[in-house]
C-alpha cells in the first residue's frame, strides 16, 4: 500500500543539471554492466532501467552483451533506504525516520537516492499533517546544504516542484520550508520560497507568511517586510489580524514610527478587520514608548467605552510608563481603574508597580502590593522580590534586605545573579565591603556565574576605603576566569597614580601582563602623566623603553612627556623627544605641534613659533582653535599685538573665549583699552559669552587707565558672580583712584573666606595712603582672624603708613613682628628705617 506514494518518473535530469555526487560503480562484466550513473534509490532504478542515465540508449551497449539481473540490482546499496521509506509509510514512525540523518544518508547512499528517499519521507509526513517531523527533516537538510556549500535556493525545487505528490502536500512542505528558513535567519531564501511557490501555483498559508513577516520585522528588513505585506494584499494570502499586529509591532517597537502604526490601525478598520486585545496593547505600548502615556490613557478609555477587546497588557504598558517617569501614584490609580472594570491584573501588572514604588523608596506600599498578590493567588517571582530587595537597599535598610533574602531562600526561592548583584551593590554603597565580599563568595559557591562588574565594584570600594585588599579581589577575578576589563585595570592604575604610588602602578601593569591581560597605551599614559605632574619627566622617560617593548607607545604619551619637559623649561629634552618619536615612526599630531608652539612662545621665540604654525599647514595638518590661540597668546605676551590681530583675522575656526581673553589682555597691557572693549563687544555679537577672566582682565585694564566708572559698571554686569580676582581687581582700582570708602563697601560684599592676602593688602594700602591707620590696623587684625597671613608687601605698606604719620615706634614694632613671622624685609625697608634712625641720632 505504501508504494502508491513512490514517483512514476525519476528526477535524473534535475540531478544531472546540479552535477552533484556523480559516482562510478563497476560490476563484474558477466553479472552486471559497467557504466557511469548517478546514485538513486533501488526503486527508482528499477523503474528507469529501460534507459541510461547519461542519455545513451540500451542499443549502444549491444556489443558488450551486458546482462542486468533485476535481483542483483534490487540488492544494491539502496535496499535499506527504500525499506526505511516503506516502514515510515506504513507506520508514520518518527523513531524510524530519525535513525538515518540526511548527512548519514548522503555519505552512505549518495545524493540522488538520499534526495528521493527524503522527498518521499517528507511528503509522507506532510500528507499525515505531521508538522514537527517535516520541520525537523527540512531543517536537517537545510543545515547540510549550508555546511556543504550547496545552493539553498534549490531545496524548494527538489522537495516541492520535482515531486509527483499532490499539491496539498507541496503547499504544506513549502510552508514548513518558509518557517525553517525564517527561524534560522535565512530570510532571503524564505522570501524566494514564497515567490517560487506563487510562480508555480502554490499559495503559501497565512501562518507561514505571518511568521516570515515577524522574522523580517525582527531583522529590521523594512523594505522586504513592506513588499511582502503588499504582495499578500495583492496576491494572497490576505492579511489577517495577526498580520496587521506584526506591522504595528514593527513600527512601535523596532522602527519607532508611531504615525505609521496609526495608519496601519486605520487600514484595519477600513478593511473591516477587527483588532484584537494584542493589537491594541501593541499600539498602546508604542504610544508609551514615545512619551504619549496620557494620550494612550485617553485611547484606552475610548476603547473601553466602545466595548473593544482589552486585557491587562493594555494597561500594563501605561502603568510601566508612569512608573518609569516617577509618577507611581498615577500608575496606581490606573491599576485600580483597570481592576474596577473587571480586568484582572497579572503578575507583570503587580511587578511593574512594586518595582516603581521600590525605586521611589516607598517600600511599605510595595510590601502591601505583594500581600495583595498572595491574596489573589498570584505567587510573586524572584524578579518581584528582587525589586523589593532593591527598594530596601535604596533606603539603606540592608539588615532587612539580607534578612528577607535568606528567609525567601529558606522558603524555596532560588535567587539568580540579579538578586545577589543588588545586595552586593547595596553593601558597597554603604561601605560594608566585608558583607559584599561574603555574598560574592556565596554566589560563586551556589554556581551562579559572577561577572567582572562585581569585582570592579569591590575593587573600587576598597580603593576608596581599604586599599590593602584590592589586589586580593583582582586575583580572585582572574581565578574565576573573569579577567579585569580595560576600564577596571585603568581605574586601578589611575588610582595608584592619583595616590602618587607610581611604582605600585607599574608593578600592577607588569602583573596584568603576566596574567595575559593586555596592557594598553592609556594605562602607561596615566603613569607618565602622574610623573610629569610631579615634576619628574626624567623618571617618566624611563617608562618609554618598556612601552616600546610592549608595543604600547602612542603619540598621546609622547605629547604628555614633551609637555612635562616644557613645563620644566627643559626645551632641549622636549625637542629631543620630538625628533625621537618621528624616528620611531610615531607621527606628531596637532597637539604635539601646539605644545612646541607654546614652548617657543614661552621662550620669546615667536618668530620660530609662527614658522612652525605655517609648517603645520603645509604638512596637511589643520591647526585647531587651541593652536591658533597658543600662537596669539605668544604674540600678545611678547608685545606683538598687531601680529596677534593679523593671525586672529586669518583663523579658519570660530575663536574661543580663551582666544578673545588673550587678545583683550594683550591690548590692555599695551594700554589699548579701546581695542579691548571693541573685542569685548565683538565676542558678544558672535555669541561667545565672556567669562569671569574676560571681565577681570577688562576691569584691570580700565582701572589702570583710570576709567573706574566703566570698570565698576562692568563689574556689576558680570555673570556669573564675580570671583576673588574680580573683586580684588575692582577694590585695587577704586583704592588707587582714592575711592577707599567705596572699595571698603565692596569688600564687605565679598563672601566669607573669599578675600585673599592681595585683597586685604590693596585695601590696607588705600587706608594707609589716606592716613586712616586705625582702619588699616582693623583689617590687619581681621586678616589674622581669618587665617590669612600678611606677606612682605602688607608689612611694607603698614611700615610706610606709620612712617608717614611719624609713628616710628609703631613702624619698628611692625618691623619686629615681620621678623618674628619669618618674613625677611626687603632692602628698601632697611634703608628707610636706617635713614630715619640716622636723622633721630644726635650729631
């Protein structure tokens, strides 16, 4: 009975076209024939025995007197495979089918026999509507074709078109093949099956098309998705509610196009396809994702008023959105509204709310919701309790958190990595690193994989509190197979460097290299940077050979070192390193050239610096704003303000506030305050907000030119509020113009602790010049109360003030106090007091 399903016509022609698995089988001349043929099942060979597979007729073999015994032909290798087909046909047994995987059949029986046999088996199962069996067989074949490098597009032809079976089973096979290709991300092949099936009159089912649509949506293949959707509307199968829901989900969650989702929903209504609760919940979730939770709430209420299908998922999306924005009370009111209309909350509804209340630190309400869940026979999950643990951690109730943790564990809950992570982070945040460490050990003991984030948190915590244990955790990370990532290693090295422990930082880098943790250039740069900040560029230079050995030398490290030598005024070493890096094949970048420009400007070699800037441009490097600003600062510092203006006008970039500050300062130093004010107005016009430094420079410049009124007006317009330097500059300007009372009022406006020794000295000088020594003495006493130590200039001013008033005893007293404070008087003071002493001595 099973043989009725066998083919009436072989597929030899197709096999010849593919040109696969040709084999030569030779039999003894007297018992068989000697000819080339393509392996196939014995049943097929028996039916095709009247012709030769290579196209030759039987008459062409007459001279060889070949005898082809049928019994011998039937007993060749194909007998076992055909018997498997027969057994499956009779029993529909998957156990029989799975005993011979496709790869094994191909190896043992060849391509043609395997294809024909599996074709029969697939269609037998398809005829019986045994979907899973057909899926497993086709998946096996697809993976074999893929691994062997065969054309996957031929599978459709082999197992649907070139078969004698009914169209019903061919459609069934096509549907399953679409699902196999789609599920395994072979979407182009799946699309081809749909097209080929339609071409040969086979209509794929709506289920397989929907599955393909879903996979296309998940892969963000928008063009293919929309093309298939339009083809379904034109050629079938006609889209159903599931089809439209997939499209809405794509626009809401993947493509972020809520307007397109709305159009799809409207199209459903036009085609009189009623959206399901899933369709509505998908659209509502999309609205919430784009921040339209209020609109979504109005939408859901309108649906409810029109008796449209709704479920708790529709409400969950809105509840989740309000919880995410911190509006947990509003989320709770929607939760109550849902219950009042007979929609029963699920575990997700409760979990969302509990998490929201825990994040807002309202743990009490979260506990009440958990009790309500239990009353409604909804068992809280580990995720629910993890939210509660997180809530306890947020309010610092770690004792309650750990107690709850172990109570739940004893009651049968098995915690995952997330719960442990919450508690470890909570203990670390409180500085209880010992408890955090114990939990980490327990987590590993319970076979929960720890990742490097736990160790990183502990390492950082111990670096801040107990630096002695950090290496223990680093070792534990390596033993557990969690090699520290670049961020953790860099953090440790930076921490050592910040603490000034450069030797330990280098030892740590060596240890990381020994543990096969790749060292990077930025880690060494932290060491070089620290040494240069400490004024030890020579020591930093010793690190360069190690970096070269480990292929970690980078232009950034060289720049740091060049800058370090420049700040030490060791220009020879800076230039030597610049030449060395070029010999090593490390091309200087803009930062390198800018540092060199700065070096030349610092030493007054502005001509060479300007040539270097031109060389940068000729080499194809585009100097940035910092490069131009450095050059402008050099010109201004050395009094070449006109040259600075010329370069300023050539700048291809928008000048920064620093650029303007350099130019304004240069103008003020050469008494061109009018030009400085012009630049001040221009920078505001260009949308560059002047900072405190800008205003302070201008105030100094205006006061120097005796334009105190303009300076004071600018001082009052300063935003943000003036700093110590601005106040001191304004007070000094007012005192020099003899507005000492106004300066003192301004001094009283200054926040506590802001006045510096310079501020006090300026005001004391003003009072001394007016002869108001009582006020000067009062300020000197206040300086001491505020722990601001007078300097040599302060004492000089006081001594001169007493001398002018003829109070030489007080002047000598101040002189002695100065000596007692360890401040050496300058030569002028000595000469002045000696001269006064000489005039008082009798001749």
